């Protein structure tokens, strides 16, 4: 069963046993002092191993007082240039330790060694391929690719109905298509109020690995978001994926922290790295 996305008090959360966590996705500014206690009560009731809270920097003190720690941040996330913090609290202390830490550290150091070496001279895209925004008509074939690439995923992107629903909201999907079938996909979860976007849902068919398709999608999404007036882009990547972390390091994204044992992807809970980039100055 997929984790549930729902309104809790006035805020937006995701929770469930797949990732064995409660994720505060959006904190409503009108929440009162008892909100964190209520959040913890729900986590304890459901016996989740972790709470991760995405909150403005002004809320940091309240979460620290409740035993949370800061794991990562996205500077200048909000429209008033306030930073966004990822605060975490563990109820299973084994979960606070990453058993893959040696691998995670090696991947990160290798990726960081490639910082700023962006490849601006990619070979032309295969003439049989097309890079374009996705539409609702693509949802069925998109879901099939996501299902093929990810055994499990924290959001139900393997369902066409979910993809269509999020397209109506603020998620914009991009794909590279061959014979009108997607061979690579990605999305940007747009926050139009704060002019910030999360780059996510990268997936490439195994038959097309090594063709720099994810990089092409990243460049296109950056260009489109910048043209729409967005100022900050960020991503949350699998910490053991050398390829994905290297793409962002090469493209001038800054590493700002690791979310320990945070997200269930392809059958196991993994740590996730946070990267961000200021794509243009505020006016």
C-alpha cells in the first residue's frame, strides 16, 4: 500500500509504512504551538521510525526544542528569501545510522570532484527522439516506464491516474520520446508562490543508459523554469547513485545535506542527498 498524502490540521503530510516515516511536506504558517506534539503523537501511534519536516528557517527553534535535528537545507527557498530546512527526528535509533555510509561518502566525494564541469556541448539528440513536455495522453506510457525502472517508489508514479492528477496541479513532466514512447522522464514540482521548483522523478529506460538523457532533461527543465521567473531549483537524489549526484554536481548545484534512511525506493529505505541551485537573482 502506497504512503498516504493528506491534510493534517492545516498542513500537508505524507505518511505510511512503505518509507516508515511521517513527512511534513508543507507547514501552514497558522499552525499553533501544539502542532509538533500532534505530529509526534501520530508518528508514535503509527510506530513510524522517523519524522522528516520541511519547514521555514523561522520554525527551526521550535523543532530543535522538540528534539529534531537539521539534516539539510535549501537556501532562499521562500519568496522572502528565507531558507527551507529539513528537520528530522528518529524513533528507531538504528535508523539514524546509515549502514551504507562508506558508499554514500565515496559517491558524494566523487560527485563533488566533478563540480562545475558542466557539459554544454552534448551531441545532437538522436533524430528519432524528441524531447518535450508530457501531456495527459502520455500518462499511460509514462506509468509503464516508471513501473519498469522502479520496483517501488514513494509516490504512485506508476499509475496513469496519479500522473494526470499531478499534471493538473503544479507538476510538469518532461520526456524524451522514441516512436512516441518515453525512454526517459523527469519532472519539476513547481511552487509558483515561492518561485522554487523541485526536480524529481528521473527515470531512464535501461536500454538507453549512458546517452545523457537525464542531463538533457535537466537542462530543458532549468531553461523553462528560468524563463517562467523561478529563482531556486533543488533536488533530492538517491545518495548511492553516482550518476545522478554527478549530473547535479557538474551542473553547478550545491550539496546541502543528507536525509538519513529517508525514502523507500526499489524495495529498501535509502538516504537521500539534497542539492540546490540559484538560477537567477530575485528582482
